């Protein structure tokens, strides 16, 4: 559990970099690799709206572009500006991106720095469409 606390605290630090002038909803994520490295990300919005990328995908894409593909857990923290929600669930697109690189028992830690819970990818994205379906 201590590892997850560190991961959540890294996600919170990453959240401070959120670029969210349109929604004012600020999200941070921290991805733990099996080799023990942590990649962080924040949401990055855009005036055209659809190019916006979520915190989770920022962290995953940073890691993959650095040659990392083996992941252990991902912590996510978010909420409206000036607040932290009890729980910030990854969107469907992010769940699909997680499913590209992680297996069913990959841990997704949701909550805040005081209280969080570990979910599995399979719990959040049952019947995922993956390369095995092609
Ligand atoms: N967002 C994330 O970064 N991750 C989530 O888990 C949910 C939503 C972002 C996208 C957008 O910048 C803002 O939060 C509002 O949807």
C-alpha cells in the first residue's frame, strides 16, 4: 500500500501541471513501471477541444515513447480547480489505451491522497477489445 501512496502523491504533483483553461478540471496521473520507474502526466486541453489529452494517456505515452511497455499500476487524481474529487475515473478512451499495454490484473488506483482504492483493469473495462480479438 505504501507504494500506492507514493504513486498517488506523484499523481497529485503532476496534477499541478494540468493545462485545463477550458474545463477547469485538473487531473494528474502516475504510472509505475515493472522496473520501478514512475512516469507522470497531466491533462492538456486545446482550444479546438478534441485534441485534448487526458492525464492518464499523457503518462502512458511518455513512458512508451521512452521505451517502457511493462506496467504495474497507475494512480489517478482529479477534480475541479481548487478541489479534489473523492474519485476520478479514467475515461473510456484511456481505459482502451491502458488495455493496449496492460493485462487484466493491472492495478488502477483511484481516490485522493487521503483515501484511495486499487481496482483492476478487468474491473474497469470488462470484455476489452484487444489484439487477441484481431
Ligand atoms: N480528464 C482526464 O485527464 N482524465 C480523466 O480521467 C477524466 C477526464 C480530463 C480531460 C479534460 O481535460 C478534463 O479532464 C475534463 O473532461
